[in-house]
């Protein structure tokens, strides 16, 4: 009897997780709804190919005026609300795979860093500005001009309509990960991204975020040079650029060199995979068959065969 129990335990140890023990939790990006067709395409493709259920998070959809409860909502307000939904889903699984498209990837990283003892095995970051956004795309600038209630007040006060301005920060979520290398002092005064990156904050809070991020077994970074929305595109793989427009790879960033939130730690244990695809615009990354087959499916298959009980 004892031998049989040992054998069963050994088999469970070596055969990895079954599909129904793993759930995928997907967070959409800015200016999108959870049930947009391209996200439904992602869900249908992955479920058909792997048998793993994909949960599309219904929260902070689209854009509205005023921006409350839309994708315009500042990220520090979005994260705790979405995290409660995610915890309810994750409770049904041994392990989950986090998938965040665009802004959704930044939200997912914030949730991972703030979630003690999480059961996120793999984090798939899909065309997400993890290193920050050096420039706000022209179509987003038009949104600032046309949608923000702060516009007229700021004009009357002769205040620059800058992504760093508190009025913009509180009403326009993409400004929360705006990180212009020419204006680092202003950046460090903003409420969200410097804290997420452990550039500011108390020692205990920083250590907590780092421990939580380092719990990941796998980090999959997906992006490409023709994205057109994330600037620079290398931000999608934790690179960035200097004030003189020089591109700095992940390994040469301060995030990595000082191991501020565990990026270097993950890399040194072989936990980081990058998947770079050319010829794709930003929105294409959400449901491109090339991305799904070459970047997403291998990450899912990896957890299903991984010796997860080690």
C-alpha cells in the first residue's frame, strides 16, 4: 500500500498539471472591451488548442467621459478592483497563467507585485509597455485634448497639457506609465509607475513587491519593431531609450542592473523568454496566429508538462 502511494505521488510529480488544473486570466488593454472580437479570438484559439479555460476580465472597459470605471481610470484605482476578480477566479486552479495585452500587461504586473503568495505560474506580456511609454501616440494625444474635463481649466490657468500633470494623471490611464527620459524628475513624482518599478517607496513595500514578482516561474515578453503604439517598442521587452534616443536593452537598464523588482533575478534563473515578431501593428499582437502559435502556445504547453510539484 505504501509503495502504491509513493508511486502515485511520483507520477503526479513528474507528469505536470492537467489542463483543468490551470486557468488563463486575460486582461484587455486601453480603449478596449473585454469581449472585443480579437480577445474572443484569443480565447477560442487557446481553449481549442490546449483545453485550458481562458477567463476574459470584465472590468474597466472602453473609454467614457467622465472616465470613471473605464479604461481611462487611473491604474492605481483599477488594480485593486481587478485583483479581487482575479483572486476569485484563481481560487479554482492550482496555477494560473496571466495574460495582459498592452495596458493590461502593466495592470497584470502591478497585480502580481501586490499579491502575496499568488499562484501565478507564468506571466505572458503581450505588446505591453513594461519599460514605460516615452511618447504618447498622436491618437492618444487627441483623446487628452477631446475627452479630459481638465482641459479648459488647465488652459485658463495657462498650464501645459502634459501627461505628468496631475489632472491628466488622474483621468488618463496611459499617462500613468508615461516615462519621458528627458524629464525624469517629473516622472519620479507621479503616483503609479515609479512605485511599480520600486524606484520610490519604503524598504518593506519594495521588498514585498520584489518577492511577489520573483515568485513567477516564467515571464514571456512579446513585442515587435512595427508595433507603432508602444514607444520605443523595446519597452515591450523591458528595454527603453535614453534622452539622446539611444536604445538600451533590458540588461543595461537601471531596473535590471539594480534588480529593483526582481527582473535580473528571474533572468539569471532562466525564467525570461522573449518572442519578437516583425510586421505586426500593435493591435495585431492580441490575436495574430503567428504570435499565438509561436509565442503563446509554447508557454501554455510548458506549464502543462512542467514538474510543478517540485
